[in-house]
């Protein structure tokens, strides 16, 4: 078994629990003091998927009109009823009326991520059929990658299993 822990809420990471109200435009406060660049939301009292919002969806143009599913290979999809086509702010994020993020009286958990210089980087890049170097400004120990335009696996790499050794052990959380 492996476990990855984010140790400090408020600096690049926050966990929020909330109760849905079933109404599009439902605003939920958070305490990150930064704009979330990626959000994972899951219904706690149901069997729905993990829904993912990310600043790089749709090539970074109107990204909060789109979503991904963490436990699926699905490509990004236009999804106004997930994030209500509303970008998060440094104090709130907004959900639409999708049952995956906002059913009346259901309980949800949201994990919010933002970049912190030298610690974490939430970004995106255009893929290529040749090797690429993606610069983060520090030596990452944990990376999650997902092709957003095609139905492809999620890739999770970490230094615990070995990375850049030529025999990378990749997890696929989908």
C-alpha cells in the first residue's frame, strides 16, 4: 500500500466538505487564500465519480466550462452543470446543479490545489510525439498527468517507486 499526504491546508492545498443544495451557482468557501488551479470533488454519501476541474482544460480557454473524471479515461467534456462555467476565486468555488457536485442535501468533499513556488506546480502543456522537458522550478517527487483531449489513462509517478530510471513504475488511478 502507498499513501500520499498533503500536510498543510491553506498553502497550495485545502480540503472542504459541504452540503449540496441542488441549485446552480452554489458558492462554497475555502481557506486556501489562493485561487484553486485544480479541484477534485466527490459525493460522500453516494457512488458517483471523482470530478476534476483544472485551469488547463480546453487549452486554458474557459477551462471551468469543462471537466474530467479522475477514475475514468474519458477526455475532457463541456460541463456547464459541474462548475457553473465559473472560475474559482481566492475565497470561493462555484458548483452547478450536477448531482456529481451538488445534489440537494448530499454531502461532498472537495480537494483544492494551487501552485506554491518551490513546493507544488499545477500546470499543463501541449503534448508531442517526441521527448519534452517540462520545467517546474524544483525537483518534483509526485506527478499526475492526463491527456485531456483523448480518452487516455491518468499517469501517476512518484520517486518512491522509481522515476526516470528507465523502468518507471506508473500507477493509473482511473
